[in-house]
C-alpha cells in the first residue's frame, strides 16, 4: 500500500495467452486477486454471448463462427480497464486479435510441455482434442502456434510449478516491463536527474 491507500501494481490491464492447459485460468484468477483487478475469461464470455457452450458452438456452428465471436469479445475486453484477461488457446494466433491485445497492454504467454498439457487436459471436452491421438495433436498444434505465441510481451513457464510461484514471476516481470516503458517514454535528461548526476 502507498500513502494514498491505493494498491501499488505494475499494470491495470494484462492479458494471458498460451496453449490450452498451460494454466491461464488458474494463474489469471490468482493474478487478478493479487493485483486487485477484475478477472475475465474470454472463453466463458464467448459462451455467454453465444448462449451455448464452446463444444456446442464447434459442433453446431463450426470453428469460423466461434472465431468470429472470439474477435468480438477481444474487442470488448481490449476496452476494459482494471482487468486480467485470460484468453482461449487459439485467440492470440489471429493477427487482428493479437494486434488489438498488444496495442492495449502487455500480453503474458504461459508455456508448458506437450506432456504437461496432455496430463492437464486429457479429461476435458475440448473440441480440438477429440481425436485418436491427442498428444500428437497437441504437439502439432503447439508447433504451429509457437511463432504467434513468441510475439507476446512476457514469457513464463508453468511446468512443474505451483501457480503461486508462476504468479510471483509474472508480477515481477510486469514490474520490469513497466519500468522499461517508463524509461522509454521519459524525456531526455530525466534519467540523469533521477540518478542525481549532471
């Protein structure tokens, strides 16, 4: 707490991207609590907007319809403030979404191995994993999406780590990012004044 009674936080808006099963929902919720921000899960928001579950949307309307709803939701959450946004696994692959999110604020990408992802998702009803060999499908999709995920602002690994530890690292990296942003936008000579040199 600072003297004004306000919570000191590095950002008032941040999005979490990454493959399914990397911990975005759990880490996002805990991060929002740690920073006293609202938590928004875009997949839940999409289901609410569409009035049906995501597996239902894939079955009845197809992936293109789902992605159109996703774009609309990304536009909405990019206008929010005081929020931690947890994105669906494929959201950040689409250039329009990626651009809107990166222009709004930092995007933290969570990473995990294909084996970890499989262990965390094997009992779920995720449409993309309803195949005979889900681990191979996970490896294939992760390889396809890796170049897009690499464009995130901050990268954190969640393999074999408790969520609290991941959240701590995310906050630490957000403070570093915020300091870099402040230094980049400071007028010439500001750094010298700050360090007491002339």
